[in-house]
């Protein structure tokens, strides 16, 4: 007899077909095989089980006692194998997994808040761990499973990761709603004469994408304050004469602030979610990514 380690599972499918059909020709047709090929498989089955398994009859073949004893457990084994090869079913309402998302503070407000609201409605028992994003560590964190998703930009997404665009972001000029510059035309001269606040995650830079855009047309502005977090920026602007160029999704809907279009073209960016091949086919992770994508689409400004 042949041990399980040497058993070809295709032989088990053939045995199951023969038990069902009790006819070599019909069993061959069911498996898309020729009759000679099926006869060869039957011989291999006999060698493997040490039993004739089927004997010729007036109409087809008749299973031996050994073959009949194999019928029920064989069906169960094949069903178990098929179930093993199918992706696990995912029920959001019953799911209790934890998903870890790495994001900047800007992305936390612009993306994570609508994502959490959507998640509560469909999967109330799913837990979410929000972590700071480190562009230099994103790929290794995803590979190790430290995080499941990273909310990054197209420019900072490692090439080996899967990525899906969430939205295109633009910049607006933000100030307190009773700021003198909130009234009348915001000209380029007036814009450059104002004192600006700048968000720099490094915490030690006073130039950004707005300064690069100004430099291309031979202009400069004065950055009086550099902060390391977007989240503190609204409070600073409401309490001072400073203005800031910030992503529109960050500033939208915050009370006490006025939003104006900048008087020059400032290149925006595309926000994406990135994930590793490790979770690419996982049903739960696929569902979570779809929820995140739809949440961003529904909260567009």
C-alpha cells in the first residue's frame, strides 16, 4: 500500500468519481479524461490501496467491500480539502480583529475619522490601532505585520507595496475668520507680506512646497513659525495674525477659520493607502480597505 505522503490527491478525485458513476467511461468524462487514462488511474488506485476496488459487471463496474468502506470518509476528506483551499468567510458584524493603521496627524483627521465612523456602523467589534507613520520604516513594518495599512502619498510609497489612491488633495490659505486678509482680494503681494506658519514634521525647517512655488516665480514669504503637527495649527491660527497654507481636508469644517485660494499655483498631492502582499488576498483586510476607500470618497470636499 502507498502511504499518504506519496498519494496523489487527483487519485482520490478519480476514486470518488468511480464510486459515484460505477462506470469507467462516465467517470472519465466527468474528469475530462480519456477512457485509457482513467483505466490507468484505476490501476494506480488498486496498487495504492492493495485492493481491486472495482470489478467488471454487466453494466460498468461494481465496487468491492473495500471501495464501499472508503466512500463516506473519502467524501469527507475531499470536502475538507476543498474547504481548506477556499478563503475563510468574513462577517463584518461578527468580526473581532484588530487593524493597525499608520498615518500622519493630517491623515488621522482627514481619513481616519470618517473611516472609524464607517467602521462602527458595519463592524462594531473591530478594533483600530492608529500609529504614527515613518516613511523610512513603512515597508518593514508592513512586512513584519506591525501595521496593516499605511496612509501615505504616491511619492513616499515604496515600489514593492500594493497601493490604491484615496483622493487628490489641494492646498488652501487658512487664517482666522476675522483676519484682515480674509476680506478683499488676496493678491500675491499681500500674501507674501503676511507672516506664515509652516508645518514641518522634522521640526526644524522653515521652507516647504509653498516656498518652492514662490521661488520659481522669484518671490519669497516670511515663515515666522514652524510646528511639527497639523493638529495644533488651527488653534495657533485662531489666536494670532499668522496664516498658513494647508491641505483643504485639514481645514474644512473647522470653526473660526477662513479659507482662501492661494494667489499662486501650489502643487497638491495624492493620498494613497499602501499594504503588503502578506495581506493582499485576506478577505478581512480586503473588506477593511474597501471601507476606507469608500469613507474617503464619501467625505470628499
